């Protein structure tokens, strides 16, 4: 969430939908997908060895990379296989392909390591090992290393990364994306989702700039956090063969994947939101003029135009952006939990800014007067509605659109109740 300093452009008119994409989604169950990860007899030995390698490697990899100011937990607790997952984890993963998948339940039963489980399940279903031509243990080690470099922030932690990964995988199953993406595009999207907030310090880029953090200096105050997430992820990945998921790729393929992953991670910067969205909408609609005339029927998507390499870049950006801010489109209980977590992280930043006499970059998140319902409505009005309208018209996500509407109504009612409470309190004080 960022402060709003410019007027919101009119981007898109919603089109009608004819197909039911849910019926086309993933007929197989997770149980059948887990099979490719049949457990090796010496998995415990593998885990111990990997743990040592990752511990040593992590510290080496961090040499020369500025810290975000909070020391991340560098040591993974082990690198298990899917087959050796606790029963509760396996049961939960059976619904990993569904939008109502309960990431918070997985967070609980996995002892706050949901990313490795969601990652392994989803990588298996997308045949990531064979596409990357790498051993399954390397993929596991890599997931574990990346997860251990997420901090235990209220919001920007590995549960958020797992949630964005799950949303990304859900979108990748949509027929329209299946039609225009090749398998490498899919794996690139999954990797970008996994790394997109790694080593997030629980403070935003503006805060890092205002405090003169090493990262702000290194990146000249430009896309500070996004640049760091991407750079650190590559540094961690390529410095050791036990975790290097790219090691068997040709130079050309690696170069192309690296370019695409970086582009997707950088696209998550919210200050570039309208730039990315308007490019997507302009390509997606056949006629911008027709869109601007509300008396005309919205045009249908031009799929051949979407399939050019330049336009697939635009689709990938909106894909990760929708996954990254999908909280208001989740079922109400999840939406509320995410709202509470992001508010806590932002209020904590405001606390620190006040204590240190720094500029307050998000005044709406002052503990003394913050309204979570109001912030959620503002975020949905400003960033979510237009982008999800465009995304829905492109790849048909009616379940998400329904949730956005229902959640908005919930927040609206909550805000009305809050206002009434405040007025009643004022009445008591006055009398
Ligand atoms: Zn994120």
C-alpha cells in the first residue's frame, strides 16, 4: 500500500464471461501429484547434509550483500520430502489448487514453514525438476534456503510468499494462460512468486530511503526492496551447486529466465502499478476508444496479440501483481487475517518513525487512529478493483470477483459500526 499522490486513470470496462473455468481446473488431486516425489530411503541423511551445506552457504552468500537491518534466520530446520510430510500437511496440500486453500492452517501445522511444502507440491505439479533439469533434492534445498531468508514479520514473511505462490499457480491453470504460456513461462512465474519478498525487513522502501539504509544507497533510492529481493535470491541461488536450480540450464535459457524473473519481481513495486496495468489493458483491449465509450460493448480479448513475447511480459507482470495483492479476493476469514497482519506491520513502522523523528510515510497507519476497514476499502477502490476487473476479463476468475464484493461490503459495515461507536463515545464525552 502506498500514499496516493496522483489521479487514478480510467482503465477498463468489464466484459461478460461465457466459459466456466473452474470446471476446467486441475482434475487431478494433489495425492496423485505427490507421487513424483517418492521418498528416498536416506531422506533424513539428505536433510542433515543439506542443512549443514545451507547453513555454511547462506552465510557465505550474504557476504558483500547489504542487510536490510534485521538479521534473517539463515538456518533451515531441515529439508524434508513431500512423501515424508506430516499427515496434516499432506491433507491440506490436497486443496492447494483451490482458491479457498487455507494457508494459515498450513502455517500452523508446518510450524511457520509453509513455503517449502507449497513449493514442493506446486513444483511437482508443474514438472519443475524436469524443466530445470535439476535434481529434486536441489529444488528442496533451494526452497528451504529461500524460506529461511524470509523474516518473521507480521505480514512480509514466508506465509505471504507461499500465498503468492499458491495464487500464481492457481492463475497458471486458467485455460487462457495455459494457451499463451510455455512451460518455462510457468516455472519462471513460480520462481518469481517464491522469491518476490525474500529478506523483506518489515519496513517499506520509503522508510529505507529516509533512514539512509545501505540498500537505499546501493540502489539509489530506486525500487530498493524489489531490487534487493531479486538480487539476493540470485546470489543465494547461484553461489552453491546444492541449491543452484539453474545449474543445468543452457546459458541462453538461464539468461532468459533470469531476465524474466527479475522483471516480474520488479513489477511488484506498487509505485509502478498504473504503468503496468495500463499497458496490459491497452494491449488486451482491441480498441481503447471503444473502452472509453461506455455506450459500446466492451471488446473481446485479442489472443493473438497477447501471444507475442513482449505482451507475455505484460501478462506475467499482471499475473504476479494480482497474486501479490490478492488478499481482498480471498475468502473473508483469510482476507481479515491478512488485513490485520499488514496493518500491524505498517503501524509498527509508523511507531518507529514517530520514536525516531522520521517522516511518517503512511499516516493512515497510526495506531492511535488507524481504521483497518477504511484502509481496506481504500486499497480495494484504488488498486484492486480495476486490476481484477481486467484480470477477470482476461482469464475469468468469478470466485475472486465475488469475494472482492463480499469483503468490501463487510469492511463497509465494519466502518459504519466503527463510526457509530466513535459518535456514541463523543456523545458520552460531551455530556
Ligand atoms: Zn509481496
